[in-house]
C-alpha cells in the first residue's frame, strides 16, 4: 500500500497585504498550501471550499473582525474544530486576549511576530492535524478491509 502524502492548508486572514506577505514568508513550506484572505467574510468563503488545517487570523479588520469570524467558525460543524491562532498588533489588553480564547482560539500572538515562535506553534498544530488525518486514513483502510473480509466470508457461505 502506498503512503498517501498529506498536504496541509493554512488560511491566513488579514486586511493588510504586507502582513499576509510576512506570514507567507515565515510559513512557506513544500508540504503546505497557504491560502490568503483579506477579510473575515473572504476567509469564511475559503472555509466553505477548502479543507483547512489551521487558521491564522488578524483580530482587527474592517467589517467582520477576527472575533466575529471565529464565532461563526465555531457555529459550523465542519469548521468548529479547526485551530485558530489570533495575530494582532493592537488588542493586547487582557479583555481582548480573553475574548480570543472565549471564541475558540488555541493561541494569541502579538505583532511584531517572532518567526521562530510562530513556526514552532504552527508546526505543533500541524503535527496534531497530521496525526488526526493519518488516524482517519487508517480507520478508512481498516473499514475497507473489514468490509472486504465480510463480503468474502459471506460469499464462501453460499
């Protein structure tokens, strides 16, 4: 059986193009696809189409802010378990950090970002995602083997 390569998709949401370029420069890797969105609503549209492993989300954006996007993600069954790392330059007060965790963040980072810390945190959450995906794949394979076994056993009885 061939080993299936897992490509993980990261959604980067920020209304400032320069911030998206910075995140892309830090996180670019051959086993990752980086998808950029310029707003919360654009980010939600991406989530409807793509199987995302991790979201890096700016807090302060015009229109829908990062908190609102996170709240909407947590309301949908297919997006409620995707890890969210909030990234912000302004909202350092405890009330904002607390709100970030309240709406489902797994981490809250402040700009300017330390590339080593960001990569370390992203790698950790992607490793968890990879393990989850590998377990799902093994479960599907085991179910297929069992179904084939049951079908063969049933056929032999006839």
